[in-house]
C-alpha cells in the first residue's frame, strides 16, 4: 500500500466526460490501444476521459502555457484508465522487463525471488490494479493524466526519457544536478511542464515527470500532509 492510500475518499460523483481532443495534442491511435489494451471492457472505448473539474484544470494549464509560449500544446499521453487496462499494462510491462533481462516465464533462472524483484520494479511506476474501493489506481478515478509538451511546430519536446520508462531517469528532478548542457535542457523542459500543470492545481507524481493528478488520493496527500484534505474522486468503471 502506498502512503497516499491512507487518505479518505469522499466521492463527489462528478461525471467522467470526454476530453475535447481538438484542444490538445494526442497520439493516435492511443499507445496502449496499439498494444491491445481492453478498453472495450469499460463504459467507454476511449482512454481520453477525465472528471469535469480535472478537465477544467487541464484547460487552465494549457492556457497558462500558451500565454507564455504561443503555439505550444499539452500533449495527452493517457488519462482515464479502467482497471482491466491497468492489469493489462502491468502484465505487459512485467513481460517486457523479463524479455529485456533475457528471461521468459519458463526460464529456470526465473526464481520466485527474481520474479518478486521484477514485480517490485514494475510497481515502482505502475499502480497496483486494485479493486478495493479504498485503494484505487489514480488513473482509474479519472483524476490523473500523463502529459508532455509539443512546440509550435507540433514536435514533441524532449524530456530526456520516454513516458513509462522503468528507470531513475523518470524521476522529475533526475537531471537537476547534471551540469552538461543537454541535461540542463531536459530539466528546464520538465520544470516548464510542472509549472504549467501546477498552475492548474495539479500535483506531480514524485517518481514520474509525466504524471499529474487533481482530486485523487495522491493529490490530497501531496496537497496537505496534515491530512485535512480528502480525495474527491474514487474509482469509476
């Protein structure tokens, strides 16, 4: 259990609504849909949904971005993610990590200890696909969004590592102490992304430069460590 799962949820029953994709940059088809993620098992076949106030906050963030950088857009990588998709992506990431280490499920060297080690790595970056209403994955609440930036020419801005990479390069401040020019460029790009998202009221995942949430347990935990703030959004299917 993550520390933010201790935060209480007082579900506000705000609707999950489609994101007006013409306002943002997106990948099409969606990266997880290309892998075969089972969105068809949920109430919607699209990952591009958020709670109403979360979407309002995302629009505020993009307005802030474009005031200072006309022509730039927030690029939405992922938003609402039903539990079935969360489970699919955990399984996929586990299998890809096995492959990267030269292992298969039938490998004699895949001991229970090794299997546990790989799952621990996966769960550093992927929330457990929990069906417990008190511990929902952030994306299953419709309150989390994975984003990056594109410039005025429509080119994705380089953040120094791809979304979903299982490595310390994913940490928001990974490049902070590096002195070389390229690393400082990556850090500045990440700072810009965080600045515009925080201006909309979002909070950033401590280990993922791309993940921001508004109104879920992580957001409440990061907003007020004293515990007075509760989460507004629980899991929706």
